[in-house]
C-alpha cells in the first residue's frame, strides 16, 4: 500500500498559499573552530545523517483527480546540493543583515516538486561565526517517524565527519494508473473519503477543518464550540507574503531568580515578559487598554510524565506536546500581578488537564527543541485562527554545549510560521544558560517587530526590579 499522507499532514498542504507558507524555521549560530567548518563539511554531515530520516528524501505526489490524499514517494532525482545551500553576508556580517536574510528566506514557499526542506549555510558573520538556517514543512515533522533536521546533526561532543557511505537507492515512483488503482481500492473500503478528498483539495475550508477534526479525534470541533472568539486587535489582520524577523537574547538565570522571588514557573515568567512587551507595544500603537484587556495566546508545551527540573535536559522518552489557550493580561499595569494571573491560568490548565487538545497531541521520540517547535506549529495549524491572537512556543533545551561536526553552537532561534489573519508568532528556546526568543512578524502589519523585541528585554528588567 502507498505511504499516504495523514489527514493532518495533507491539511497543511491544502491551506498553504503564497502569504502563509507552512514551514517551521530555525537559526543556529556556530563558532568556527580552529580546524575550520565549511559548506562541504556541513554537506558531508547532513549527508551522513539522512539515512536516519527517509522522509527527507521523499516528495509529495498528488493523486489524479484528487481521489485520495497525496502519497510520499522517493525523489528519484534527489540532489543534496539543492537542499543544502550556501550563502554569505558582506563581512563583517551584522545581526541585522542575518535576520533580514532569514526573513526573506522564510517568506518563500518550499518547492512542492522536491522534498519539503532546505538548509542554508551562511558565512561572513562577525567574529568568524557561521549560521545554519533551516526550513522544514509542517507535513514532514511528526515527532515520531520524522524529527527536525537540526535535531539530527547536533551532538553533545565534537564529531569528525566521516566520508558519506550511503547506499540509498530510490524506489521507483508509482505511475498515474497505480495511484488511481490504489485510491479506488481505499475508496471501496472508505467511500466517504472520496468526497472529502476532492472538496479539501479544492481548498474548501470546511472540508479541511473536517480533516483536522478526524485527525485529532474530534477534539478541535469541541473546542471551537465552547471557546469564545479571541479579542480583536492589530495582531489579527490578513497577512502579506513578506516577513520581518527579530530576536531577543536573555539569560536563564534571570528567569529562575524571578521565579524564586515571585513564584510560578520559568515558563510563566517567559509569558509574563511577553505580556508586558505586548502591553507596551499596543500602547505605542494607540490601542485603548482597560484593566480587563487580554491577548489570547496558543501555547504548545512539552508535557512530561515524571517531574523534572525546569529547563533541565529532557529525557528521550515520555515527552508529549499539548496546546493551551492562555489569556495574557495586557491590560494589567503591575508586572507582578501579570505574572500571578498567568501562573494561575497555567496551573488551572495543568491541574484540570483541559487544553486545546484535551490529551497530548503527539509523542516525541528523541526530544529536541527544534522538533517541539515544529510540533507546536502543527498544533496551532489545526485550530481556527478565530480563537487565538498569536502562537507562543517555548521549548526547554539542553544546558550543555551542542556541536555540528567540530563547530560549537552558541545560539539558537526558532522561526515560527504565521497562519492566515495572524501577524505575529513567537518561539522561545533555552540553551546552555541562555533563553532565546525568535519573533516572526508580517512585514506590513508588524514592521516594528524589532521594537517589540526590545520591549521584551525591558519587560524582563521590569520584572527583575519588581517587588510585591
């Protein structure tokens, strides 16, 4: 039988358009070792690891007449050099130049005729640093059979890349007749899917929603009926095809100190910092705020069966992803009260087990921040944009150095996708003592995303100096 896309994976392809490409990105910055780290070495490293990720050498093939969902097939013309590309900034490259490049790369859709991922090796950064920018389609990473590429090439110790010894031979692609016969065979067993597939492929929003409900066991439907629409505001406009990207660099120690003094969790403090920044940003735009004004965030989080220290290196098994709706109290002027409101809201979710997906959406094998961000984007993509204003993913990462080959990673920033009518997405990752924010904004609606990034730093300072 063909390796057919799941209803959820297919839905990401159906809803994608030029303004809302459905890929998750990442920016990792490395120190170039004395022995060097160049494009050819990265190419060798990725080539070595692809044997563990067969999906990265497969493309999507449509079924004639949309009689069934598309299938995954081996790309008989797979070209690693096409997917791993080389770029450079004028030396010494600045943060502004790098993140402008990231924004432009993220705004472009992946080629549907090839495997749905790309990686860019960016040279010329100041301080003899290099960056790796990755793009992976949401239909590719499910956290179980396929993880994010960035997870696979990073090691806890420096590694010397070996020559590629790959005997992979692509399987022959099925012809149109075989695709149709397979679809007819499945349709005989499940005749209702034929109408659903044709309607979904025609970009019928209702049919796409039905696909997602099926994939999530009906949970999404139940949520839509009980959750009131998200508050209106400047974050909810029809997005353009352009993007702006900005980052914030902070230290994990500061979040832990605030947690120790004010209570809650590190994640609560992260959300409180974002809430304070959104408050100032809205005021700077002339928004009228009252004490009850909120901004609703969809917050996908890792859920672990056993208690572990926050932001410690997660185990490799038992990790799950669940998405929570959190009303961020942007109308509250007191930073401590904002933190307490968020802490109570998150505690209620965790204690009751009520979340957007009432149970964990996916089990993650080999947990890593890059994969969790991809799964968080999948969770957000399954729900109506009417019920939340923005997505915030927060992934605890390892507190030990990681290496790509001999090169030590010094920073990592997630780049979360925008969905239709939502102009801002924020990803947060902790790594080796740092907490790194990546803000992806629509180029027209949130052109001042760098201002918002600066306000996150100010909000953190406000919390550090706050006393009850």
